[in-house]
């Protein structure tokens, strides 16, 4: 449905060092504040890591051509997802909405007409993310879109470590010997989309494609993945990327 | 509001006790919920953990245990747990474990307390056992006031009404079209405030009379009036009416007193229908009273057997009118006793007067006045001590046979355990009966008492009442002093245990096994009756009815304070559930039985039933402890 072209792969072996470096060089106060809030040590057991599940709805899949229309987030730990602390914003995209994307995420022109620009909510968004490990399903949307949008508004981008529930699912279903054998047999790969992944853990079905619903769905999925395939003691560095 | 998108409110709103909450309260919950996932087999709450939230199952299944590890309950989607701890000291008393992959919503204590304060039904629901049973029982009691049937219940059609200027011909055509036997005549404006009312356009009308089929004959045709005569000219000015909330009985009296067959029924000066004498007769035919008098008018066993279907109709009517299980039980027992008595009268007419005096004794549910619509016969003959088997037994066997066969034909099937007067063993003189009872109480073993416990519910049905009273006195005197007997009875009373509750569409057993249906008599009412009988025997009560026995027990120190009321509520609820399900069986043209299927049990009934089972189960545990086998008491 949308053209995908190869993009620069963002990996960061030493996230702690990178964050410290950015904190020193940052000009924008909100960004400076974000990078100087310390993240948990890579050795921290996952059970002790404060996390925040983040989801964005966008007008397409390419951050250079498309824009963010809504952002939902829910702070959580391995123990509890705290809905009382949830946040949700609709923002005015810098590029026009097309009808296809309206059909997809149901955010309409009139809602967007009254919405603020991302810049107005950015300080608040960054404050919510600071010090928490961000959890997404498919980091190649949230990471480049947020980076590009912040860079366009504040002159410098934001990159930070994430836990990607989709890549955890891929590790289990796409990279094992069994998965390669299936591929060799010509079987279609196991779906690792959010809602099919959830059903493998007997999580209930939700109405998809709303940033807040998907953020909650992602947080629940991570809890289920850790409960099933990892342990509460598993160090953060084994899971983030 | 964004939280609506998460569908938490919609989900909770489908399940009790949340289904009765206001939207505001549901929003308040959804706003504050915390979520957590539990893998199959993982522990959710451990004993003595501190608990600060109410747990709600969004998906999956959870088992809750007692502190000793015994299964307490199995819960599914929409169920809650943890409320007992929140209402007490916030320490987990009943540990919980996920038995399927489970997603839980945690409702913070502050929200929980707010719900308890602001919503009475929610508070009732989460309070343990007693209040819920009490409320359920009281609601049933309240609806009994409806037993006095209002005349409006008999109305099926709206009255045919015409203006006074209408011609008699047009009026007759309207009556034929509506298949009515009477019409009401109205005129605009009005001088009589008793019958004046305003229609939707604000016009005032007054009912000025009624014209019946027979009026057409006597007032119009016989008088030779032309078809164009306005109805206003022929209508009788004498107008006898009844208010819609008057009882059927009052309506009948009014008709008799005024010698009319039609009564306009009035609600706030406005006619709402016309009731005819035949409506009342049709209605009364189904009443228990009419049935009993009809039983005594039958001159043959075949005639009695034909009344069997009336018994069902009268049962259905009683339940629909809101009778409680005590009323239904005693009405059905009265009907059963009437059949028995009439059969005995017919038998005596056929066989001649009895050679020696006798008493026809009934046992089991009929003796307790707790008969249900599904029942067999349990009876016996107590003969005078002048009885001589060679001379007299042929007569009494023949008598017993007529009654027993007759009852079977009327729907009271033969007793599978052969507790019937046709059995020689149960057709004996009073002295032998005394010996039976003395022997059962002096030399009891659980095995011997298994088949004789039914005789400890005993009442006279016909003949020499004092024979049965002698036996009742003997039991009340001896039983309290016979610990071995009580212990043996108690042992037997524990043979049938209640299930734990319901899980999805299954009945769940104490050991966690799941069944598709439950026999509510075998697993609920009968064990309760057994249990109460033992306490009643222990305190020397001569009552036979379970609720009366509980009243007697309540006056002693046998049970903890308030326990007999609690048992009473639980018993009433179990009986009523059985009665309701039997009524559904009859209405859906199935043979009524004692089974209920979980899918036919409403959510609220399900929770109350579970509470009732719990009360019964706890009472059974106490029974074991209260009436120990003497061997155990010596500590061997």
C-alpha cells in the first residue's frame, strides 16, 4: 500500500554512552533534559525497569513523505500497566491527510483541524518518555518518525533504545531453525503483526489502529512475552535494541 | 473521552455486579484500572500477601483456593476476586492462580470503597454469602403480597367503546368485529366525576353505560326498536364497575351481589377493560383451592387421575404469582394429602369400614409439607394394637393397594425404596412401630439408617392422628439422648455434598471436575433437609417442616448465632431455584425434573446459588464435628 525504500539502519551498541554524549551536546532544553535523565543500567533485571509503551498513527510508512497524526502512551512495569497515567494526543500533520490513511486510523480532517502541532506537546511527550524504556511494536515506524519530526522542529533529533515486541516475536518465529526449515519448504512465515502475535498468548482481541489502544495492546504483549519466553531476572540488554 | 476507546467500560458493564452501575461509576473504574498478564500456572495472589486492588478477569481463567490448598472457586471472564480481603484486613485469605493465560484488571482499593459506598447493590454483591442470600429471600417474600391477584391481570382485550349517538346496528357490528360480548357507551362532557376522563386531545368523556349481548335481545329486539336507534337511548343507567386494583375475589362478589355478568374495569376514571364471569371461572379453575374441593368431589380413582394436569397448572400459577417455596411446598402437600384422603375414603366405601382403627402415615416431603411437583409416594400404615394379622391384614393390604395404585395414577409414582403401606414391614401395629424406632435409635449403624431416615419425617394424613403423635413424642424424647444415633445420621447426611459452583457452562465439583447439569435436589435441597433433621432431632423438636425445624434450632445453642437464619435463606433459595426450573420445564413442555443446566441459570442466580452451596458445605463440615462417632471421641 505504501512504497518502502531502504533506509539507514539505526543501531547503537553503547546506548548509555550515546545518551550521555547527546546530553552534553544538546542545545534545546527539553532535549537536553530528555538525554540527561538516566536510563536503567543494561544489566538491570527487566522486572525492575520502568517502561512506557508508545504507539503512533501516521499518514504513511515513510518519515520523509508522511507525518504523525496521533500518539498514545501508557507507562508500565512488568507487574502493572498503569492506565491512569496514559496519555493520548492527536496532532496536526505537517503534510496533508490522504483518504486512504483516514480509512486506516479513523482520524478525520475535522479532528486534525483543531489539533495542535507536535511542537506544542513535544516537551510533555519527552518528559513522559524520559527515564523510561520505550516499548513499541515495530520500531521502524516510531523511531524514524519521532526522530525526523523532532529534528524538523528543534534542529536536533532524538534516538534512544527501545524494546520492540515485533522483533522479539521475530526472534521466536522467524529466526529459529524451525522457521528456516518452514521457509525452505515454502510455507508462509508466521505473522508477527501485533494482533496475531497477541492471540498466540491468548490475549483478547482489540479494535486495532488507534494509538492508545495499540500502546496498551503492546504493553500487554510484552508482559506476555516475558512471562512465556524470558524470566523477570532477564537483563535489559538481552531485550532492548 | 479517550478511555472509552479501551472498551474496559463496555466489558465490565456486561457482568455483575458492574452491570448495575451508573455510567459515571463505570468510567471512574475504567480510568483507574491497572492491567497485568499471567501465564497459565502462575500465582496471582499468595496467602497473606497484602492486597490493595479488586481483581477482575478480562480474559482467561483463575482458581481460588482455601488456605489449606482446597479448591474454593474457579472463575472465568467477568468474574471478580479479592473482595473478601479488601473488606477485611487487606491480607490475602484465598490464594489465586491462573489456570489459563489470563489478563487481569486491578481496581484500586479507593475506587472499590467508593463503589461500595455509592452503590448498594454492588456492596451487597461483594459482601460474603449472608447478605446476598438474605436479599434474595426477602425479595421473594415481598413478591408474595402479589398473591392477591388483581383483577387487571385477567384483562386481555381493550374494551369496545362507542359514542352515545352511534346507532345500535353500528354498535352491534363493532362488537362482532371485536368478538366482544359487551360494549361501553361514552358521551362527551360529563356530570359524573367518577367516570369522567380526558382523552389524548384533552376532550372530556364520561362513561354512561354498558350494553351487553343480552341487552340487545331484551332492550332492542324484544322491544322492536329500529336499527338506527342511538345506543344512548337504550343503555342502562345503572352502572356497576370495579377498580383495576381490586382483587379477583372482590370482582366475583360484586357480580354476585349485583347479579351482573359483566364488569367494566376502571383505572383512574377511565375504562380499561370488561371482565366477564367466565374469565373469573376460568381463572379460579386453576387455583389450588378449587383443585382441592374438586378432589373431594371425585367419585372414582379414574376421576382423580384426570386431575393430575390441573396440579401442574395450579403449580405454574402459584409460581408466576410469586409464591415462595414454602407456600408452593405446603400447597402441593395439601393437594397430595387430599388425593390420599379421597382415595382412602373411596377404598373404605369399597371395602367397608376398617376392622380396627388405623392411621395412614405419610413420610418424606409430604410429611414435611415440602412437596415438589416431581415426587414419589412415601407412606405407611400404623394399626391399632388390636390388629390381628390373620383376621385383618387382607383388608389393610387391599386398602393400601388401592391408595398406592391410585396415587401412582395421579402422578405420585411408586416409591423405589418400597416405603409404602403395601409393604408388610410398613403395615404394622403401633407397638411394632415403637419397637422399630427404639431399635433404630438404640442400635444405629449408618448402613441400617440409610433406608430408615425417611421415617424420621412423619405425619398423619388420615385416621388416628394420635398414633403418629405417639411416635413423634417417642423420637423427640429419645433422639437427643442418643449420640451414637445422631452420629450415624450425621455420617449419612454427608453422603451427598453440594458442588462448588459454576464455571462457564459447567457445574464445578469440589475436586474441580466439571459436569453439564446438576440435580438440585440430590446436591442441594435433600442434603440440607438431612442436615437440619439431625439438629432438630438433637434438640428434641417435633417439627417436621425444615423451616419450622430451623426456627426450633434457632432457639437453642446448637448452632452459632444467626446460623439457622442463614441456613433458612440458603434453603429457601435452593428450593426456589428448583421450583423455577421446574416451572420452565412445564412451560416448555418438558417433563419437569430436579436438574438445572448452567446455561439456563442467570448470572445473579448463579452467584446466589454458589453462596447457598457454600453455606450448605460449611454446615456439613460443622455437622461432622458436632456429632462425632463416639469412637473418635475417645481419641482412638
